[in-house]
């Protein structure tokens, strides 16, 4: 039992030095007639030189570009668009992320309040997984294992009886 | 190593899901009652490993640890890796639920292959145990890269170009995982041999100083 606890402690020790893995985060907003896009793999890792594709609700290509060294890309609002826009960032080798800009957000200038809300949304996306989440995941794994062990034991006992 | 949602075609996703269901069913049947805690420990290690980032120059990769999971668990690696991937997807938003089957195949199949290729070397001597661990860690990532390239190739990408891109990005992690797996297996054989298959523990024929 001590050895098992030691191994669990080792796993938790590893997790405390964690950083984000390759979760592709795309964030887009409208400001001064332009659509601004920011791509990252977490707070400190911009998605550089990644392909940006903007499509309408019929999956028609509206715009295409490549992010800069800061993971940023901006372009002028399309004049003819009449639907939501989906921004896709392709980071290559199976990694991609999406962000939807609703139609009603495209036509108006953002207020300070709405920009602040967006920033909060962005920060929550970029946040590292909390220790509580990591512990919950491990607890679920052990819960499932014990449930499976209990079922197996019951089956074994039944077949022995 | 986690393919995102919306990247792969429906057929590739379906094939991945079927292989995962079959593999997990076989894996669950193979797990002994006594082995369940070990499966949970290794699934937990796999679950948190993706949070550990390795930055080497411009390349940034994360650990996977499928080699050590496969080497120690064999077929039971399938349910262990599937559980960890489901939780990574739900708790950390890695990969995605629709790509779960394919991601599981990419990481679990090479892991199981490592069990059959390199476990016979474990326990023969300290040096061979480390070598077996290193090779399992190294090649599990290598084969995972090839499977990932195949999944993307069947969707629409150029196989060779994709494989070269994936493998070149993962060479540092292949070496690091090889070293970690080598040390991990050697250490476990010393301090907690019960986690290894019984036939290996019985085979160990040297005394620790």
C-alpha cells in the first residue's frame, strides 16, 4: 500500500510542474471594422505561421491568411457577409481549433464592457488546468478501476460458488 | 499527439472507434482483479503526462508515456489509455470526443506492440532492462507518429510530408520518453516489482547491492 501511495505522490509531483499541452486556442473579435484573430497553445505560446480559414455558415471560404510571429492575424470585415463566421486555425499535423463569430457581433462596434467580457473568456480558455481538475481526473480513474475490480470479484465469487 | 475534432474524415473516425471498442473489450477481459490498481496508476500517469511540456529550441512537445503503459500492461493498455484520453478530453480539452477512437488507436496499438517486443528483455539484466524500457519508450512514440500520419493521410494529407513533419517534431520526445521509460522500468523492478507481469518478476536473477 505504501508503494502505491508513493507512486500516486510521484504522479502528483510530476503534475505540479505542469504546463499546457497542445490545445489549440483560437480567439476572434471585431474592432474598428476589422476582424482580429489570436491563436495560441496556451498563454505564453503563440500559434505562429498557422493557416487561418474563415468560412460562412454554408462552409464557403470568406477569407484565408497566416498568423504572424505573435500568433495574430487581422483582416477587414467582409462587406457582403450575411451569416455567422467560423474562424479555423490549422496548426498542422492534426491540430486545429475553431471560433465562431455570431452574425450580430459582426455589424457593431464593441463596447468596453463587451471587450472586457471577451478578455475574461480568452483568459479562461488559456488558463492551465487547475490542480482540482487533475485530482478529479485521477479520482475518476481510481473510482472506475475499483468499480471494475468489484464487478470482476463478484463474477469470480459467483463462478466459484 | 492528440488529433483535434473536425480534422479527420468520417470513415477514419469510424474505423478508429471500432478498433478502440474491440481493443478495449479484449483489454478489459485480460485484466486480473489484482492488476486493477496497477492499471489505474499507469492510466493516471498517462493522464497527467500530457501536461508536461518539453521545450527544445523552437519545438515544443508534451510527454505521452504510452511506452511504459504498454510495456507493463500489455492488452490492458487499451482501456487504461482510453479512460485517460476521455478524461483529458473532458478536463483539459485535448483532442476531442469524436476523435477519441482514432487517438486511442494511435497511442494504444504501438504501446501493446512494445509489450510483446520488449518485455521479454525486462528482468534479464539491469542493462537489458533499461535498454528494453528505452526502446519501448522510443519506438512507441515513433509508431504512434506513423499511425497519426496514416490517419491524416487517409483523410487528405500527403503521407510522407505529414509523417516527416510529425516524426521530426517528436524526435526529442522519443529520446526523452525512451530515457524516462528505461529509468521507470528499472526503478519499478527494484522498488515495486509487483507492477510488472509475474513472469518477469520471477525472471529477475540479480541481487540489488
